[in-house]
C-alpha cells in the first residue's frame, strides 16, 4: 500500500526549497498578438443538491484551464465499469463549462503522441480521473508515465484520482517520472491520497471531489424499483470479501462491470465501437485533426450507454448497498438511500471520511450510512427501507 511500502523523502529532500515550479515563468512569445478574450462559458448543468461539489471543482479547474483553452484528454474509458463512464461525462461537462475545447482524446489503446501534437500543439494535457494512480491498474499508470515523458514542455493536469501503490519499485519509478516533469499538477479526491502524494511527489497536489458529480442530469436515467434492496458488489481485485452470501429473500446482488445481455443494448454499443474504428482509421490515414470529433462522439456515446445501464441497475432497488465508490456518488446524484461497505484498499472509506461522513442527516438528497460488516449492512439497509415513505 502506498504508505506501507513507500520510503518518504529524506529530510533534506522534503525541506522547503525553491523548485523549478516556483521559479518557472511562462515562455515569452514574441511577435504573436494576444488572442481576443474568449466568450464567457455558459453555466454548467448539474444536479442541484450536489452543486457544491461542482462549484468546488470549477473553482480549482479554473486556475489550471483558462477560458478558451484548447486541450487534450487522455484515457477515455472503453471498459464496462460504470464509474469510469460517469467520470468521463463529468469531466467533459466541466471542461465545457470552463469554455475549454477538447482537440484530442484517446483511450488506453489509441494514444499517439504525434496525433496529439498535431491536434493540440499547445495547451494543457488532461489525464482522466479515477482510481488508477498507482499499480493496481498497471496499463493506466504506464500510459500516464508515458505521456509525462513524451511532453515535458506541456502543462499536465492529473484529474481527480485515488492513489495506491503496492510495490515499492513501481512507486520509485513513478516518482522518478513525476518529479522530472516541471509542470505537473495532481488532483486527489480523498485526504489519504492527498497526504501520500504530498509526501512522495514534488508536484503540487490539491484536494477536490470526484468528477462524476458534474454528470449532466439528462444522463442520469433511473428506472423503476423491482427490489427492496440491491447490492452492488465488486467482483475484482479491489473487493474486500467478494459478494455477500446468497440467502432466501435477500438483496439482489450484481456487479455492474458485467455488461447487459439484451440485443438492443449490444447493438448500440457495437455501433459506437464502429464509429471509434472509423475515426481511428481516418487518423491513421493522415487526418488526426479531422478524426477528433468522431472519436469524441464515440467516447461520449459509449459513456452515456454504460452510465444509463448502471443507473437502471442501481435504481432497481429502493435501497442500495455497495463497496463501489461510484455506487455511492451515483446514489447521491439519484437521491437513492444507500449503505457503504469497505473495499479491499480503503478507497471508499477514505472518500467517505473526506467528503461524506460529516454530511448533515437532513441534507437534501439521499440518506447514506456506513457499515463495517455484511451483517451490519443488511441491518442498516433494512432500517433505511422501513423509513422510506
């Protein structure tokens, strides 16, 4: 775990001293007229009872992404994890609200530094948010480090992440790459991750909420409840104890990483994948700039499709129990009463302690509770169910 296996910086290294970041000045651009002021961005669309999270995010991002910025976004999700799709749609909405224009986007398999340079020759590079900063999900971390090496002269913003390193060698490698970049900013979504990054890395680190709070309301399409309690249980390496034991009359248990099987949903997904393939063919044929809108449309469409599936699953219960962070975030957005249980690495507990634990019981939106065990979660879900009108 980052913290258990890391070696914090030595006293000499952690002592406050001038760095390239504090002394660095923007490079002069002679003989280039100043661009006209960009129009004021439209107000963002968000779920009203979560507006304070959106305001917080906009305040921080406004310092890093000036109005009218042309930028690149790395790490569009192609997987079936609904949380990654919610993050993607939230960050797209926030960048739009800031008046930023995304000129290049890629997924884990389609990153091409030459295409990025052609589409967005200047401006910040945004690394997508999530829970992949570390070595739990190695492909995402290796891409992150590659982008930092490929573009040492560009501002790079790591959008909100949770952090976990299991192996010291991976942490050491990441530290070497991160500390070599002169203009990297890390945004972290819980205090534990913030503390680790400030201890280990030289890059400025800021605390912000998860990006999924900025998902446009029209993407949050719930369904009718067909169960009293649903249990969204991780079935991957971040699960603390696997799905709950099946019992007669118990909750409906699922993991949204398993995709829908109905033909209509799969046909819609296949059509979006074909759109991605056409755009990548156009880019590889020498027109990456012309391919960018098609790629963004495919990424946005896939994210909406996955998010709609996740919302339907979550709202199929009158009360939910989950060890997934975005089960919590979507539960808040959808005003669905829910109970949180631990994941293996403490990610959801860290987020709870940072943002949710001190939430007033009478706050608008969903009732939320923490449970340390499966038995406690069942009991708490039962109480929430009784309290429903």
